[in-house]
């Protein structure tokens, strides 16, 4: 994760800190989260003075994370970030926030960060009780949340036309319908069609669905389908939708419309929970290792197909 924090924001955050729930969440994110880079607009010569006068800055550095000094938050962000998991905090709202969020970053000002984080949590943190009948995917709408990448892991969601129409298409739509930039989607599956279908017919079916989905969402997504029942470093049993900043879990999968009720649930959470952030990092790393292995030149199997 990349954090871009304007020094003026950090100073005001420290002076204003009273330990309310949103402030505490953000403080933990700044100071306790691992595997992140922190960019702050300060001069390296002022490091010790800032550390002495701002305890939040001091806590960031005490966790073996050395803030990286930059001259301009905006310039460094747009020149260097790939926006895969990027949070921006400045003292004032900036006109360039719109472009940064189009690319996938989350941008906050000192004036709005508490309301904005609360609003985002209210949208992203939810549970759906699947002991009640599930009729449509309108229950999920986080399309307003900035992100540029999705990994959908569900071994069986591409099994037949009916399931694709009633579940996969509405699921994708609930994430991307209002996006102005294309979203990359990696779809990790294990089966298509029935178990009696030949490998060649499975391959043809998957290729056909890739073409149809890319055509339907042509302005919204770049879709990659990874089809393999050869599990290496990770068991793709539980079903997840992972964005840059959130995880949606369903133990019984995302083929929910038309399915009888179950004792399971869908749970959605964001990286504003440290547990979720740590879990998201672990899952993405394991799944990327899986994708890299399938993409490797040495991997050769008639039971693995990738589209395109």
C-alpha cells in the first residue's frame, strides 16, 4: 500500500486527535499496517524536528517505516504511482482528486476525511444473511468506491449459461457499472460445464463466455479468465471478490440467485480493518503466485486455459 500524506494534514491530524473511532482507525492505518510506503512532503533535514513535534510521525518511524520525503504530493503521485492500493491525505480538497480517484486512489482532505471514511465504511462493511432467500444483486453497490482491479475467485460460477446470466453478470455489474476507467478483472475458476464434458468443449465454452462478457462490459472491463482444476499453493475453496481496498466473502459461492437458502452469509469489509488489510495482502499474494505459475513458460497442461 502507498500512503501520500501532506505534512499539513498530519500536523492537523495530530493536534486534533481525540481518539474517536474514525481517528483511531486512521492512526492504526498510518502507524501499524505493514508492507506500505509512506510519502510526505517534507525536507529530509527536518526529519528529527518533525519526529519530536508530531507523535503520529514518530509512531510511523518507530515501526521500521521510514517516511519518504517528496517535494510535491501531486507530482510524485501522478509520476510514480500505479494506483493499485493508494490512499491520499491532504489538508485541502484538490482539483486533481477527481483524476486520482478515476485511476483508483482514495483521496481525503482534513475537512472531509472523517465523514468520507465513515461513509465508505457504511457502504463497504455489510453482511447478507443467506438463510433468507437471495433474489438479486442490487444488495451490493460499491461501484462508487475507487478501485482499478478485481479478482473474483469462484470455482463454479462459470458452469452454465443460466448461472452466468443470473449471477456472474449482475455481480460484475454491481462493481463496475458506473466506472469511467476500465477495470481489470481476473476470474479464477475450476470448472465449466458438467463433469462429463470433454476438455475441448470446456475450453470452447470458456472462450465463448470470455468473448461475451468482454463484449457486454466492453467499456468497463478488461477480463482475464484462469481456468484450472490444478491447485498448487492455494485451495480456491472459499469464494471471494477482492478489490484494491475490500474483500467480499461467500462460503457457498456467488451462485446465489435461484439457490435454496443456506446457513451461510456474505461478508464485505475494507482495509480500514487491519485484519482485512492483512488478509487481503495474503490472499492477493497467494493468488498472484498461482496466476504467475499458470502463466509460466514451464507450465503445460490440457486442463489449464487462460483467456485472452
